[in-house]
């Protein structure tokens, strides 16, 4: 009986060891699968981060281009305003010249009459 009991105990222990080993193997495989999934997610996020960095650089470049265009347009407006001011001075000078010549013609006309 003793040997029969020992054999049963040894058999139960062997089954437990095999069960634990199988469970551990499944657990290790599951952990590896989870790690691979997590690594894949990390890679995807790294790619997304790089993409967003590139987009940010492109946006910064676009903002700089818009700022430069705004400054260029502001300077063109100033240039146009100066041209208008110069033309107004020329118009005033010509108006004065016309008025002076009209007075001169009136004076000469009065002399001839």
C-alpha cells in the first residue's frame, strides 16, 4: 500500500509539475505576444511623432513664408503711398504752373486790349 500511495503521489506531483510548466509556457508566450503588440504600437507612435514633427516644420515654414509675404506687401504699400505723395506734389506744382500761366495770359491779354 505504501508503494501504491507513493506512486500515486509521485504521479500527482508529476502532473502538477507538467501543468505548471504548461501554464508557464502559455503565460510566457502570452507575455511575448503582448510585448510584440506593445512594440508594434510603440513603432506606430514613433512614426506618428516623426510625421507630426515634419508637419510642424512645414507649418513653421508656411508661417515664415506668410510673414515674409505680409512684410513684402506692407513695404509695397509704403512704396505706393510714397509714389502717390510724390505724384500729388507734382500735381500741385503743375496746378500752380497752370495758374501762373493763366494769370500771365490774362495780363498779356489785358495789355493787348
